[in-house]
C-alpha cells in the first residue's frame, strides 16, 4: 500500500474533509493537514513534524498558495528534511519559481501541475469591448476598472485615497495586449 499525505490551505480544507482514508487504487491518504489561514511563528515547523509522524508516507500533495509553499519548504529545510519528502504541487505552484528560490535543494524532485491554458478569442473580444458606459450590469467591473487603471470612480469608488479620477478614456492596445490611456479622444477604439 502506498501512503500519501495532503497539505491543504485552510480556505480549501472543507472540500477535502470527505476524502476517505481507505485505499484508492493502491494509494491511501495517511492524513490531511490544514494550513492555517493566519499561521503563527513556528506553525510550519509543527506541520513538518506532523508529516514526519507518518514515516511511510513521504509523498506530500500540497494544495496551497505560493507563500505557504515557500514556508513549508523552508520549514523542511530548517528541520533538516531536505530530500525526505516527495513534494507534489498543485497548479498554484505550477511553473512558478518564487516558492523555491533559495531552497532549491529541498524542492528538488518536486512534481508540479500546470493545466494547459488557452485564450478564447470570442471572450477576449467581448472583454476588450467592455467599458464604463456599456458594462453597468457587472457589479465587479467598477472595482476592476479602478484597480487596473489606478483611479477612482467618483465619491463612492472602491479605491480609497486615489487622487486620479477615472475618465473612461482607455484604449485596448492590440499590439501590446494592454489597456492604455487614450491619446486621441476621437479614436474609434476609445472606450
């Protein structure tokens, strides 16, 4: 029987509560540990110690954000467990290097998942056509606009303290794939 352990970020933990501890295709989940939402100092060292309690379950599957992955790897390094665990990272790790910078040896041999992604041209065209004047139904669009253009939409804008007022004069720059402030107000692509 092959044993694994699972580390789960606290906000996703409830999704995994129903995971059985019964054999699944020759694999048994030895334990599922919750990564605290606001970890206290030493919390990740405790997690490493808990993982070590199940000595025959060296594979650790991590459903965690980049910061927590980095802290888990750092705790493994700090507790002299380099090379002990086989890390399997979810798509939040994927091809990102930030979780392993400075602790490459402890992450060596890790397997990470990066789902194939593709653009949907019809959605891209639709999204680029949205503006402040034609997208009032989407309650999140104003926040997106303020956040991306560093401005505030009137007195009730979501972005406190922003000195710049949103004008709506934004242009999708097709060659760079970025939103830019329109230089010419008569331009047909100004939204």
